[in-house]
C-alpha cells in the first residue's frame, strides 16, 4: 500500500469536498507535495482537514509541521517557504465583501532538521519573517462556519520576501475586490503551493 498516495488523496478529497480548491487554491489540477499539520496551544486537537475548533482555542499562531511524501519533489537547504492563513468566508460563506481575510503571512521560512521515516521527510516549520502578524479567527456572530485555510508555499529559488509585493490590508488581501486573496498575491510573487489544510470555526 502506498501511504503517500493515500494521504495526498485524502488531502485533495477534503479540500475538494469543502470547496477550498475552488474558492482559495483556484487550480483544479493542483497536487500536494505532502502533508501540512498544525496544532494550537490552547487546543488538544490537530487541524485535520475540516474539523471544528473554537475561536478561543486558536488565538495564537499554531505550531506547524510539513511532511514531504512526494518522492519526485526535492527540497534543498537553501529553499525558502511562506506560510499563510486566510479566511474565504468573510464575513460569511454567502457574503464575500471582505473575502479573503488575511489572518497571517510568514515568509523566508527554512526547513531545518528534517527527520527521515521510510519515504517521509518531516520538518517543523520554524519562525520566519512576519509580513502580516497573526490574528486569530473571529467570525461574526451568526455567520455560520468559516473555513480557515492554512497554505504552505515554496518561494522562487533565491528570492526573499523583500522582493514581494506588499499586502496593503487584511480584507481582500488589500486588492479591494471581493473573493480575492492569497491566490492573486501568490501568483504575483511566483509562489508554488506545496501543501494545504483547513479547519472550521464559528461564533454562535
């Protein structure tokens, strides 16, 4: 049994079922390089492709790990990465005037200290450079479940974030157009998405 393929298929199934690929990733042919996992200090649960966490459990930046399980993909010591959290459901799933809302952007991350387990390479996502400080989920009361999407990008070879376009604001990622966000910013800066995960949060 190829566990790498099974895990990556489960990722794609979850992202497809809850329309994260359609609404955020915007590439129906995208394939992950591996698994992005995250855990919040105030919660005993790991972000698990659509589980629900309370806003007060997610008020601090999560601890993040990336597991490379796609054997055709390679990561070098000099490679830099970007980690993003974005909400496509701001202020609600059916009203996109603030969507996407940028909750966090951290760039120039290095994956040091990979540990090997069979075909897997795992690394903690260490602190990089914060372009946008972390703001925890605060979905408006009565707007239902929001999807909080965690995305992990590989930066272009040799390009640090001081060359990136500026993020001017959190609503619409500063572009001023509803339902606009990380895909447009990542495309501008030639970032390659290699892993994704998401959770739900709601303020009843």
